[in-house]
């Protein structure tokens, strides 16, 4: 079921698609705003916060990958890319820019709905103030497992929905290596080489936030032949 309180932003230069998506998602309980291009989206985002952004990649002027990078500089709002490009490299570029997921055109509206709901379910839930935090130390990084919050000293570290879910997965069994296939399953993604490579991209992004030297990871390690392992202090 859809979250009736979730506010979505649809960014697509095709007026027909934009209108159809807006009506479809509103019928399924979402509050939906729409933007006709990246510039329009920037103006909307300057004044409103959203629970998720559905963003077309191929737009005139600034494309969706560039806009994703801009959004990630300021926000961890989940981003779902819509792309007519079938090449793996283009999808990887979107994930590297900070997108949480992608959906290739043409697509069934029901699949879009399922992916949106899956991303929203991965967002950290706010725990009551009385909850006792469980904190994992990763050098200068503190990660509050209960709240899904990461801190470097007194500064919060923004995590995308996928990064936050990966941290929760690793924190269930710290010190244990998880294969890419296990991570794909835990993330609720379809199996396949493309999704395993997408996990590699998300791990690389997460290391940039965790590690002093991401190329020589100390805390989110690669275990040869086994996968990835979180190794807290």
C-alpha cells in the first residue's frame, strides 16, 4: 500500500507523461507535484521538501543525472530515475550520481508504483525520543542504528535511502561478510549481474562517507571471494 502522507515530485519534459504519472500516483494516495524541466524542479525544490523524486534522465537543457548530482549536494531525498537508455553504463552513471533506483522506459505504471513504495519503505523510521540508541563507531563516524543517523563529530552525514538500508543490513551482522547476491536480495532488488554491479556502485558511494581513504577501506571492507563486511571499532 502507498504512504498517504508521502509527497512526490515528478520531473519530466513530456507533458503527457508528466500528467499521466501525476494522475496515476494521486489515485494511489500520494500528494504529487510536477516540474517540466530541471530548472523548474530547482525552483520548486528551493521552497519545498519531498519524500521522493521521480526524475526523467533525458531532458532538454540540464539532464536528470546532472540534476541528481545537484540534489545530492543538499539533500538525501530518494531519487528514482526514468531512463530510455538501456545501456548499463548509463544506469550506473545515474547511481553514481546518487540515485536510489532506476526504471527503464517504457514501463508499466504498476511497476513504478511498486518501486516507489519499496524505496519509501527503506527510509529510516524516526524512533521515539525514549528509545535507547545503539551506536556503532567507525573511526570519526558514529552511526545510530535505531535512528538510521550518521554523524561525523557534530555534523550529520546525509545518507540516501539505499545507503541507509545498506547500513542497517551490515549492522545486523557486523564482522560478517555478505555477498553481492545477499545484498541484492536484502535490498529487495531483482537478481542479476546488473543489480550486483549497482550494489558495487552504492558501496563505493557509502565508502566515500565512511572512510578516510575510500581506496583503502578500513571499516567497509572487501573480503576476497566472500563479499563486503562492516568492521566497526
